[in-house]
């Protein structure tokens, strides 16, 4: 019997044993669950600014973990080695929430404040992020999510009380661009709005030549964020050739600085990235 996944707007309808388009969710024993639960492909103790998060415990470190899979299909993905792969390529052991939280606690002596769920799209592994964040919160650790924001409202609302900070990718500010990525703009905007009302949030936009690099688009994007709150930090990042866009030139540095100047007309904290 087919079951519908309720985590993201794709609403994948899956037969028993079938995996969703995100590569991370499966119909297993009559229930759609996280297929990548606890399967860690990347783990590192990072400066918090690397997420990038600049206005939440600056100067601290955060234990950063990721799995595999993603529910968008960005041809410019900078982490395609894990975000576009599936469980068949996973060689490691499962890290339980308790093990991960204990690791984070051990690293407090190295200025670690908690756990960041990042690298691939963490929210396709919703159950793992939820279980870890609840336990981490109980132990006095901070939880950070770095996400594309493409998640349904109900699961996101349930998760937010356990999350202290997010960086949400706002890929662009047109419906047409998001359709190319197999997503939709309004869902991501709603996620940013919800996050901004519940915890610390910062936004990142990767600027790609001839795709989302117009002054008009940055004007609209930054004005919209400012309408939520002008103190929300915006990170404007430079694109480098990757995955299916290896034939495209890197974003000119002057473009990044010009768009940051445009955004500063509306926002108080704008940062140029990858320059």
C-alpha cells in the first residue's frame, strides 16, 4: 500500500520499501520514516561563523553533522557528493542520538556550544534531528539547523521549540528559479517567517551569474527580509563551478559587493561570502 510522506511539499507517495526523491525517506513496515537515520557522512567541530551564523554566540564552535540526500535538485549544489547520494553509498555505522549528544558534551572543553545539523539537507532526516535536538536541549546544548527551508509547516512547527538558531538558504526570489530547483519560493518564505518568530535566524543566498544576480531581485529579496525584521543577517555568497554547473564562470566579486550594497539599503547586517 502506498503511503504519503508528510515532511516536505513533494508529498511522495511510496510503496513498501520505496525511497522518496530526497534519497533519505522510505516506506518501511507501513510507515514513512527517515532511511538515513543516524547515518553520518560528515562530522566536524566548526567555527559557528562557518555555518554561516555570525550573530549567535560569535567566536564559539559547533559540532557539525550531516547525512546524505536532499529534497531540492540544485544543479549548482556545493555539497553534491553527499546531498545527491543515497544510502547504497553509505559505508559507516549508525550514530545514535545519545552518542552524538555525548560527543557534543565531550567537546565543550573546546568551546563547543552544541550541535549543527548541516552539510546535506538535514530535515529530510527529520526524526533524527528531532530526537537529537530534544536530547541535546535537555543537556543544555544549543541546536542549529542549516536548511533549504523546504519543509511542511506542521513538522517544522513541532521542531522549532527545540531549535536555537537556523541558517536558511533563500536560493533566489522568483517562482521560476525555484521551479528549476524542484521547489517553490512561498514554502521557503513561510519557513523563514516561522523561524524568525521562534528563534535566531540568518539567511544565505548563493548568487549565480545570469540566474539570480540581478539588482532588482536582490532589492526585492532584501526588502522582504527587512519586512520581517531589518536585523536579520543576510549572507550573499559567491558561486563557484560545481556539479552540473561546472561550465559556468564563478560569480564576479564585484557583483557580490554590488548586491551587498543594494541589500544594505534595507538590512543592517549584510555579509559577502566566498570572496
